[in-house]
C-alpha cells in the first residue's frame, strides 16, 4: 500500500506542474513585499494565525499578526493560505546531474578514480538546470548538492539557493562538506580497490594519516582538502546505510577527532544509541526511498525514532539514477509526518533542522527578522498532495508564481 501511495504522490506532483504554469521573474533588486497568510509556520515558535511578513532589501523586516504588523503603502501585498520558510533539501545532486539523463548533463561522478577530494561541486554546478527550477516550484529555496555517493570519495559538496543566473549568484557556501561513501555503492569494479569494506576504511585512514604529515609544499589539492577535514574546517558527509558502515564512520571520526554528518543511514534505528552518543547529525534517506540491497531495512518511521532520541535529523531528495533524477523533499516530509513525526517536526526536517545541520540557521530555515527572505506559499496544508505551492520568494525576490 505504501509503495502505491509513493507512486501516486510522485506522479501527481508531475501533473500539478503540468496543470499550472510557473512564472519566473528576472533577477532584479529585491522587492518590498507584504505576505498575508492565514497560517504562518515561522519555525521559531507556535504558528501565527492571520499573520503578516514584511520583506525588504532581501531580508525579513517584520513578522507577526495582522494586528501587530502595519503594511506600508508602497509594499506589494500577496495573499496566501499557508506560509512557511523556504524549504531546504539537505542533500541532493541536482545542478550537477540534470533531467535529460544523458552523459552531457551527468556531472556528479568522475569514474577515473575512487578518491577525488579535489573535485569541486561549484565547477560542475549548472544554475540553469531545469531540475533546479522544478524543485523551486514546490518551495525549495536552498539545496546542499554535490557529487553522488557512487565512489569512496567522489568530491566536494556546495550549498546554493535555487535561483540565480550563474553559480556565483546562486552559491551560499562554495565548499560545504567532503563526500565519502561506505558500503556497496563505493566498491570499485574490475578488481580495483576498494573491493571490501575493510579496504574502504583502510584507504580513508591512509589518506587522513598522509594529510597529517602534509606541510603545504609542494602544493597538493587532495592533501589540502584532507587537511581541512583534520583541522575541523570541513566535515565529512558520510553516506552509509548498513549499521556496520555507520559504526565504521563513527570509529574513523573518533580516531582522527574529525567532524562528520551521517547520510542515508537506512539502518540508523539499529544503532540509535551509538549515533546519539556521537553527537553527530543525520541527513536521513528520503522517506519513500526504495528498500532493497543495502537499504532493505529502511523504515518510514526512522525519522520519528531519531527525533524521539534527540538526534538532529534532516530529510533529503538524495541521488536517483533514473529520470527525473530527483525527489521532492516536501513529499518526503509529508510521508514522515504520516509515520510518527508531528507536522511541525516534519516541516523542521526540511527547514530549521536542515539549516542547523548545514550551519546556516542564522540565515535560513525560519521566518525571523533579519534572516534571508526565503519563503514558500501554499494554497492549503503543504503536506496534502492536492495543495499547490503558489509562490516562492528567494532573497526577497518573487521568483516563482502560479498563474491560474
């Protein structure tokens, strides 16, 4: 039944985009906008009923009830039923991998080597990729994207807004984390290393030891990146689904005193106590991810279990090998809300909690004065599949609006 529900939801999302036209405005100076909403999920406290948010110079100027916030005469007024912070996809590959699913728009993996920490996501990111525009139409305003988890060390990640004429305009953080993959997805083919789990961990350990002895001359881009990991400047984003691989990641982190973010974590429920003790956050697999192979033990209730244990958790669209090449985190959170998470906690996994994991909660993830004016507007409950995102605001610009 759940598989059928997942199928229906994703196909309805495509139909919704076809039935309505998103009007994308050119990038201009930030507008002065007043958004009036029946319900505002600020993610800083209880929802506001009959509320107003003022947007000025790319930032949130004021937020409160209609009785508290006076709308200046020169502000454009937009009415909506439900207003949320702009949604955050805590891990994806869009912008590197495109919707055409052809070699020329699949830039998230270089198969020439298993360890490539020097590959920068910003050098492959396409701000004009159709999938970036597509997820924006559902209210996604920020993405943490980069190289796909199909090699031991596929490359770096970056954080970008889902609007901008080029990578420079879109980028929030040019180098966010260094991606590492443990498990079957990172096994090399044709007898090359790594061919076992022990070899994967040994190769990681060898790179970290080598970086510890690196003095900066001659310059080595790979060692420079590993050095940043050792110095705590950059975290490892470790994709690991099996409990044994999660434990290996925690062991490496402890051995070298480095910071990591667990990613995927299909069997996180089997090692919740160990994850909790580590203090590391989890960017969990998409709620409706397909169960099979390493992900055979995943559960739609895992997000709720991690939250109940006091572990900081976010949801993601992840990496998909098939067209259209991405999921939508709004739907993933909706299913999590139907499987143990409260509506607020589910929304947090794609707003404020995702922002905390990415280290950007001072700018994005909630509706508060002084934060980036990234907002998503809906004509009903965002978690209902018949609801539409009627408009998206990024950095104070109305960049997507449904024209009925």
